[in-house]
């Protein structure tokens, strides 16, 4: 198990504070005694390795290269890695590394994304947090193995892309009305002896009442307790290879609520 800080940002100037999230989440982890399962956090933290991918936010090409190369090595050397962003642009380079790792190991890559947005705007040369997923799919990641959860503000061009690629989506309405059944669907999507699973969590999937410290707030999101429940089910997947937690901006927080939630999420995956 490895916890890796990735202070990468490419959010069109809107996500600068996110580079400090990893440090703050780990600091807050020290105040947690147990996770939702009642397990001792301090013991689990001691067993986890800690690293940071040191990036230069002023050189996006170099940043992407460093994140990709380091992530590929981490996937090759560890049974599970938790990446702490940074904004959602880091998931492009990590996702590419995950895809390459799976090809090398002859495994089927599965990507489960929790996000208020689809992040499938028109691809730029260096994908930002607004089109990282589209870029990843355009580079070859199998769209049939992508599951989007919690989208509630999707642009017209994004919707056209999602439909053209037949990307599976679970809407907030489904989560609110049939949580148990939907979580069964989510875990079933990742289940399989030849599959490896990567989970990406944009904190804006949570309603901003519970997680105010993010750049693009969207009302009508998940409660923190529901997300923690879903995560508790996902942690039972034996083929869960990687996780990222992104888009937490400590500069915008209120009474440290969002950073605390980030630490709670991290604690569930330990």
C-alpha cells in the first residue's frame, strides 16, 4: 500500500489551491482514530508507504511526463496506490499509466469515476481537469470499461461524446432512489479475475454543503455518508489497484470540512 501526493494542476488557473490538498489531508489523518469500519487508523497509516511526485506546475508537459512515469512504476511495484491530488488533470497521466500497466500484465482496465461533471470537453494538447477523461478515452482506454457516477451538470458536447462512446452512467436520481441496488451494480462492474480497477473521486460529487472547498460546486450531490458507504463496498474488491482523490482546495474550505472528508475517504481505503 502506498499513499502518493501528486500536487499537479492544470485547471485553467482555477485550481491553484489544490496543489496543497495532499499535505493537508495527510495532516488531518493524524486526528482520526478509526475509520467507518472501526479499524485503528494509526496502525494502518504506519503500514502505508508515503511518497510525493514532485512536479513543476509551470511546465505542463514535464508535469504530465513525471506523473505518468512515476505512476507506471508505482503500479508495477505496489499492490494498491492512493493518489492525493492536485486537480483532476492528474488523472489523465495516472490513467494512461494504469492503462499501460494493465496491458503489460494482460489485465482488463476498469475505471470508475465519481464526479459532478463528465470532464469530456473537447481535448486540448495538455488535458486540463475539464477534458482529461475524453483525452484518456481518445488515447485508447476502452470506453466500455468506464463508469461515471454522480454527474449532474453535463455540457451538450460532452453528452454527445458520452452517447457516441456508449459510456455507462449512474445518475444522482438512481443513487437517491435505489442506493443498495446501484452499489451492487457498481461493484459488479469492477468484479472479475482478469480485471484491475481504478477509482477516481472528484470531491465535487459531494454536495457543496458537505464539501465546500472545490472549484466548481454543483448542488444536489451525494451526502458524505453515502459516499463513504459506497467506498466501504468498493474496498472489498480484491482487484482494486488504484484510487485518486482530487479537486480539494484547502484555500476555499470552511472549518476544514472538505479536508476532513478527504481524510475520511483516504482512511477507508487504507
